[in-house]
C-alpha cells in the first residue's frame, strides 16, 4: 500500500498554509479529558495527511457531540438541586436520556438550544446549513447533493446514463475547493459555546 504523500506534495503552498492553520485551530479547542478530544486528534491526523473528506466527516461527528453535550449541560444545570454532586448526577441522568432518545436528532437539539436562547440564531442557521450541505449528503451517500450544494456542475452524459449525478473528479473538486471553509465552521461554533 503506497504511503500518503506529504502535504507539500499534495497541495499548493497557500492551501498547505490553510490546512496547517486549521490544525492549530482544532488543537486550541477546549476538549481536554473529553471523548471529543479523540475526535480532534483524528481530525488533525486527517488534515496532516491531506484527507479532507475524512476530516469533514469526523468534524461533523465532533460538532454533533458538542451540541449534545451543550444540551445535556444546560438541562442538568436547570435540574440540579444543589452543589457539584447534584449537578454530576443530573448531568449523568440527562446524558442517558439524550443518548437513548431516538427523537433527539441534531435538528431538535439545535432547535432546543435556539428556543432557550442558548445559541445565537445565526449559529443555529450555520449548523443547519452545515447539516444540509455537508452532513446529510456525505453521511447518506448523496455525492450529487453535496456537489449541487456548492455549485452547479454540468453532468457528464456517461455518468448520467448510469444514474450517477457527478463524476469522481467533480466530487473531488468540490471537496478540495470547499472542505477547508467547512472545516473552519466547526471549531468556531464549538469555541463560541464551550470556552470560558
């Protein structure tokens, strides 16, 4: 199996600089001691290897994990009856509820945070846009939807005849052209609600 080429051999210098800046940005996230830290490490490793699609998929999981933790934190804070022990008990209870609740979709969790004024409406909108353009198409195997979410590319007749909406190169182009911007959204949103 061939090894992964260094970033400098995969991308132009300006894109390499952007990727390295993103690696630093993810490293700054306050996730110490959390399972989210593992995802951050994986995102950084993907970025170091130039694996932009893999980094986006893991960043999506990180964003959802942090949204769930934010909901659980605020529910527990509301329900805790006393000091730290009461909060830890309430947090564990709320965490189990959210984990077991099939209705606790990302959309519903974002709506709860927005309704309770725990996130800004523009941030809720950004999460929904990320979900629509990145999460749904990539997790459900809809590459054409992902491409169309970014630009209007012509269909290649051979692929159209096969029922495919985009070519390998169209998909690759959209990932390479838009992944860094998409990857930058996640730490910005997480930082806004988890730091300080």
